[in-house]
C-alpha cells in the first residue's frame, strides 16, 4: 500500500470529528508512561543504580573505514566520557573530563578537542539516552516529563527538550531522538541484560546509513581517573566548564 501524500493526508485528517483527537495527557498519565518505560527495561531501581557504563559496539557507516569498533566509557554522575574508535589504519581517542579535554589524532599526537566538537559532545552527553534513563529513575528534580501530542514521552530540562521516546506495546522504546531531532534513531529489541538493566542489541539511524551492533556492555565499572588522563607526559588542555 502506497503512503498518502502529506497534502492529501492533511486534508483527510481535517475532516476527522473532534472526538477522534487525543485528550491532553495528565501528570498521572505521563508518570505511568515513564514507569512503563523503566519497568520494561529492568526497573526503576536497576536504572537508578546504573551510574556508569562501558559500551563496546561495532559500527557500520558510509564513511572510511566502513567498519568501526567504538568503545564509549561514560560516567552518568559526572560530566566525563572517553570515546575510543578503531578501524583499518585508524585509532582515535577523545576524552572530556569536566573542563579538561584531549584527543589522540590520526597522526598519533595528543591535541585539544576543537571548540565545535566540544560543544557537540557536551550536547550529546546532555541528551544521552542511557544517562537520561538513569536520571528519570533517580527522579532528578531538574527534569520535567511530558507526554507529547503523538503519545511519546518527552524529557525536558531548563525549558528545553532533552530527549523523546516512542514506546511499543511492551513499553520498550523503539525510536528515540535528542533535542530538536524529530527523526531520531531506531532501536532493535532490548534483549541484552547486564547489571539488572536492559540494552538494545542494535541501534540505527532512520535512513540506515549508520548502524551499531552491541558487542559488550559493562555496568558500573570502576572508573579510575587514569582512564580519562592523556598519555603520560601530555598535559590535558582545559576550557570553560560544561553547562
């Protein structure tokens, strides 16, 4: 069956009776939606206790090299993360630890992270899906939960949207977007269980040009400061502290 053109669909929807439009969600409705989400993914207690992860994935994309191995070490409670990327003739590292940051370049040198990349990384961390689940589970008072007009669960902070989730009948997210991204990414089934939480076995951008398959997940690993330090003899550059 071919999809209706958007102009035709808009006209068709205009003739629906008002009774067919969904009623505004109440605070109780939103709380129930959040509880369904957490329950489907291992439970509130498990996500509240998940303070850090190491996510090891194979990533296929349309760049060069086409296959990457990416290990992301993330602290949910402090603004610090390490992203290590390997591929054919490629080894990159990027670290942000509060106001300190550094990267290992393609040439094997240690250098500061660019301001543009730093801003993008901090925005990515603010809306990271698993860290956000931890904050929802902890009932972080800085967050405000809202049910969108299409029934999705939205998470807001400081008057702006951080993330949104669309849930299936089981309560598992099948699509997720951050900030102003209305397309988002698609989750595979949340069938990997580790440390009491559930994790999707794959994630893909909507058009499929970037796909990630989970290889290994560690929950609450010991995060020594050395993990975030540059190689010996290289000082970590600094910049303004993240918001």
